[in-house]
C-alpha cells in the first residue's frame, strides 16, 4: 500500500501539483490532500490508492515496499528513447 511520503516524493520527482495528480488519477484534490496530510489515511479506500498509483505509473513512476523500505523511482529514457 502506498504511503503518504511516497505520494509526496513521486509528485516532487515529476514536478506535479496536487491538482495535476488529481487530474491524472481521477481522485479528488480533497482526497489527495487528506492522504498526504495523513488525515484519514488508514481509512483511505484501496481503490483510491490504486487510482493514484496508476496515475503515477502512466507518468513513469514506480514504487517499492520491501524489506529495504519504501521507495519511489522514475523511469528514465536512455539515449535511444527506450526505457
């Protein structure tokens, strides 16, 4: 499950505002604000978090949640335009 700090970090990597994330994910900006401020975060619906993750995925963001911790990465194109 995504963490609020991962969402903030992914937005920072992309230079996205909360509004841009809302537009890209189909989630209300109010929900994004609540999740990022960790208000009602445990109550955030799984489908809301999936929509947010999908919005980031289409922009080239990947998330990790494993034994080494939570992370965020952005795919970069190589010199031939292939990721």
